[in-house]
C-alpha cells in the first residue's frame, strides 16, 4: 500500500514539473496491473497524458487491466490511430471481453479500427454463449505438426511466439486441425534438436469443448494445475485455448457470485462503489421481501400459541436462543455442503451419505449444547420441566437445521439451480418456523398448558 502511494506521488510530481522523459522511464518500470489504482486517483487530463506517454505494448497491457468504465472513458479521448494500436496489440479474448461490455456506438468505433482478419475472429468468438469455454478462449496459440523436428518447432516459436498468448504449451495438429498432442516448452528444451515431435508429444490430453460451462473449466484448471487448456469442437479440432489468467478471473467471478447469493443478494457485475445506491437496493430488496414475508409465518404460528405463552410467559425468554442456534447450525452445514459441491467433493448421489453424517454431527452437537444449556436453566430457573422442554427442542432444532443445511443445497444442484441460493438466510427462515412449532408443541405436551 505504501509503495502505491509513493508511486502516485512520484507520478504526480513528474507530471506537474513536466519532466516527460523521466516520467516515461518511471512508468515503464511500474507493473501494468498497478496502473488502475494510480490512474483512478488522478484527473482525466493527467490520465490521458500518462497513457499516451507509454510505449505501444505497455499501453495495451495497461488498457486491458482497466475496468470497463475506465476503458470506455479512455476510448472517448483516443484517436482512431491510438485505438488501432491498442486493438493490434491486445489478445483476441481480451478484445472480445472489451466489445461485449461496450455500448454499441463504442463497439462500432473499435471494430472500424480493427484489422479485417481480427474482426472475423472476434465475430466468431462472439457467437459462443456467455459463460462457456468458447467465450473465454483465445485463438492465439502455437500449433505444430507431428513430423516436425524440435529444431523446426523452435524456428516457428521464434517467428510467431511473440504474437501468441503463451508458448509454454504448444499444440500438435493434423492437416485438418485435429488435436493430436501437446508439447511442453520444457520438453522441447531438453530434447535433441533432430527429435520428431510425435516421439515426445503428450497424447494423454486434458481438453474441453467450446460449450463447456466456464465453472467446469475453472475446476479442471484447479484439479490438473494447467497453464493453458485446449478447446476443441465436436470433431476434436482445436479452435482455441484458455489460459490460466482467464481461469483465475472465472474463479473470482464464481466465488463472488456465490458469496452474494449466500447473503441473499442478486449478483452484480460492477464493484461496490461503482454500483449506484438504487442498484444496490434493487438487488437486495426482493430477497429481503421474500424472507420478511416468510418470517411472518413464524409470527402467525406464535399467535396460535398465545394461550400457552400467557400461562407460562417465561417460555418466550428461550425463543431467541433456540432460533439463533438453529439458524447458526443450518448455516454451518449449508456452507460446508455448498463448498463441497463447488469443489466436486460432494455429488447429488451422495445426499443420503451426507444426511447420515450431518445427522450424527447434529446429535453430538445438540446433546453437548443441551447439557450446558440445561445446567444454566436449572441454576437460573430451578425448573426441570422447562429444562426438558427447552433442551429437547434444542436438540430437535439442531438436527432439523443441519439436515436442511445438507439437503437443500444438494437438491438445488440436482434440479440445476445454484446451491448458493440455499444458504443461511433461507435456511434460517425455514428453521425458525420449524423451531416455533416444535417448541410450543413440546411445551403443551410436557407442561400440560
């Protein structure tokens, strides 16, 4: 954080003193990923000046790092020639991401300053549905032939590698572009120069199809520690690759989306401060309304036990503790189950296995809580009957909450819903209703009220 502040102060000082050559040299040593935090703290005039000082390749790297609002703002200041330089330097997957997020009038200007062959590739990539491997991939990769020697492969990498997104993995294709194998750059470096690629390529391929869901793609990256992942069509022809930077972006998006859903918030694409107050309210209000109306059922049930409450008002004292314990128990289970589903540790077919495990956990937890709580009630209220009612309810609520926290996310996964929607707020509301029903039913039966 301190380094960022020093960088910002240095940039501002050099701009104000108009020491352009020093500023250019200083900017070249700043990592491209650090530029957004610097540019957002200086005015637009200085931002344009800083951007125009950068070399072409550095400028394109910085442009990709900016968020979409800042990219749109910057494009409005750039000349057609400057836009052309950006579009010539950035990779195709980044170009597609840019075009997908821009207003139509900005897209027209971007495409007008893009090379015809690149426009064709961009249009092809845009045809793939959002959140699929096809929409993530880039077409810039090194492709080789199986009868080439290692020496010939190095010549191709040297000639074309600078324009590719990665050279760490190279792809061996047939004449009809069928994917035959993959060669790691390390294997090329240690092999004899006259060795044929077919003798050293890896044919045990980890690949995805163009329509594979992006969440599944990110799981494959995580499981196999891939640097890049080939994307093939139905005929096993290589059409693109997905690199680790795009996979990490997907992982971050999915985690953020799950957190928002687990908090009963409709997911949003913008950052917290770039989302308006109205948008924030709109994305939260629906769930809050549903949960509020659902909670009203609990109040209606309590009204039906008004006579029992009037006979023994002390019963009301234990309601918050019982409901909170139930909600917390359900939240623990649902969080672990949702995590297990996300990591593919738990599948829909494991529902009964998971229920049995959670049932045993719930019994153990419930009994321990009941013993502690029972001792407290006996000391504070000197009433064994109340202790029995409260503690039986406590055990029942913990069991119910943990089973619901286990079952609901798995059922959601089974019917193709996001398990994250079955998180703490929803489960707590359901458990509260069950808690009140169980509590007062036991009270009426045991206390004879």
